[in-house]
């Protein structure tokens, strides 16, 4: 998106998002020279920001404390399982599954986050543990697709790669050569 379009959008909406601000910064950083139109647009944006016609939306001003609590629980449980078994679990999938089943706990200040943390530990710890356990159970129950697959090695010599490709072709197209004759 061009600077002109970003400024036009900001003036129309009345706010400049962090993404819009980042895009303007990227354009300014990568351009060897800005056009007169771009300078005029930036001047219009600065004027609108100074008068309050456009408000710059600050970067993330809030946190979801539940993410922190779920990740802490999930990391502890996954570490236990991985230490006592041969399984590897996907922490991101587990956290997302649990978070989708729990209420968000947003805070805008550190005091608010501290309050949310203590309230959640007091009231929601069993529910957090239950959702994380369900997520782990789902992750463990997920079938492992094609466990026999192996990546073609980058450091293999040409003969080894040819052997691997030949094995793949024999496995997936065993009648190809017979049918081609």
C-alpha cells in the first residue's frame, strides 16, 4: 500500500494503526527518495495527528493473562510427558486448544495483570489444568501420518539421493515402468 493510500485511510477512519505506521516506516526506510505527493501526504498525516483528527493507536496496551497461565501449565505437563516417554508434543497446538476453551483475562496495567493472575490461580486453576490435560490427550491421540517417511538428506551424495528417489518411485508407482513399455 502506498503512503498516500495509508494516509487517506487514516484520515477516513480517524486512526492510524500500528500496521499502517509500520508500513509508512518501511516505505520511508526503503525508498531512496520520496515523491512530492508522498511528502504532502506525510505532512497531512502529521497535521491530522497534531490536531487529533487522526489518533495513533498504540501498540499492544493489554495482555491476556490466561495465555501466560496456560503456557506455564502446558510447559510443565509437556515436559513431564516428554521426559518419561518417546513422544514429542506440539506446545503451540496444546496451548491454542486450551485457550479456545477458557475465558480470556485481559489486563491493561501491571496491577491489573497481577490481580487477574491471582484471581485466576484462586478460581480457575482446576479448569486451566483440565483444559490443558484435554489438549494433551487430543495431541497424543492424533495419528502420526506417514511415520516411515524420511527427508531426502542434503548431505547425501548423488548415488544415495538416486537410491532414495528410486525407492520412492517403486513404493508409489510400482507399475509405472511396466505400463510405459
